[in-house]
C-alpha cells in the first residue's frame, strides 16, 4: 500500500501499488492527487508529522534532512493558506447572512418574537421602571351619599361684636404721658416712695388707695415699658390696683381695648421707723418697688378683679349699680 497525503487538507489516502502513475480527486478540497512512490528517505511525511505531534517526540524532527524540512515547510504553508482562505470565505458568508433586514422587517420580527432589551447581571444598569397606575378617585354614587339635613348650617365665624360703653360713645381716645394724673393727689406730705415699673406691652394706670378709708391717694398714668416713682406718700397702709390696655377714654377713666383689671394681694405699709439707743437715733423710711409685669424671683402676687372693686371707695368716681 502507498500512502498519498493531500497537501491542502493533510488527509492521508491509501492506494495499491498497481495505481502508481495514476491519480484521483481529494474528497474534501477536490484537488487532484497523483499516486507516486516516494523516495526511500521520505516514508510518509503526513503520518510522520501527526505521530510526532501526538507522541510529543521532538527529537525526531532534529534529525531530518534538509530536503525533508523544506518539503514539510512547504506543506505547512500550503495548508495554512488553504485554511485561511476557507476561514475568510466562511466569515464573509456569515456576515452576509447576518445583515440586518430593513427597519420595518426588524420591527415586525421583534414584535413577533418578543425580542426585548436584556440587562446583563455584570452591569450596573437597571431597567427603567414603568410608572405605577394611580388609583382613580371614585365619586360616591347618590345611594352612598349622606342624606342632606334640614338643619341650618352654622355661619362663618365673624368678628366679635364690640360694645362701646355709654361713657365712651362720641369720645376720642386720649394719649397720656407717664406721670399724668387721672385724679388729684391726696395726702402728699409723707416721705415714703413707691417705685413702679411697667414692663407690659400696653399702657397702665395705677391707683394707690388707703386701705382703711379706700380713698384714692394717687391715680397715675404710666406708658408701656416705662417707670415712675410716686412720692410724698403719707404713713399708712395702702392697696395697689392697676388697669392695663389701649385707648384711654377720659370720660370713662379706663381703657377701651385690651382692658385688664388687677390688684396686688398684699398691702403696703408706708411710714417712718425711728430707733433710739443711748448714743443715737436711727430713722428708716419705708419705701416699696413693684413691677406690673411678672418678673423672675418676684415675691408680690396679683389677681384679677372687676371694675366695681377697682373703683371701690374712690371719692371722685361712682359707678352705677
């Protein structure tokens, strides 16, 4: 048997020696091969190459003659050329078969096959979330609506009705300075003093009255955030009451707006205290300081009263019963 190797496909065929000088066509590439007896120094190059690759015997290649090396090199170059040509032709035919159809056909293909974009797990791209449908507002049918009531609906809140007292009708509010007298002073020969501080945001009028006779000793106007000192208070026990508010009306002797009426719960004892010993005489004048607004660590306490109690015992004003 004679081995015939196709130089293009490196496929080995077996032929009888009776066919020497004849030829046949390769079944793979179609190349015409001749049946020839190879020289004695070339037994079977194709099988020899395959056997050397499988066995890994590299020493057999080092002892080949120069003619064997040239023959094998030419055979390898031809095989690579044929393989590269076949691979290139296959790649070109593949690219031609994968050309994109027209846009209409592509869209129809995606619609029929459901070819939607896919997201790889190795990327950080998140698929867009479609907006969730919001629940629609359903109006109640007449059967579910509450029955209407025949009762009248409450009207909108209106501004409170301000009742103007009879004494203030036709009168204009007056502006007073701190220290103005609402009534004439009584008992001004004393040595005691009363320091009054008005830390309120509104004006005030303070009435100092004798605790026993209830007559007014001082009735003084003090503006907001101001202070005043009442002097000449004669010895005795007194009460302190005050009005606070806005828009003083002389004819009424009180404020028309934001009116509040208060008094100090404690009484105030003014006078002069004289202490004598063997060598000297010590005199102490009793004075007081009050604040109409709450203060930290203050000891005096106030309470609300009505208008009748405020003017109780006043010698100039008599309230109607």
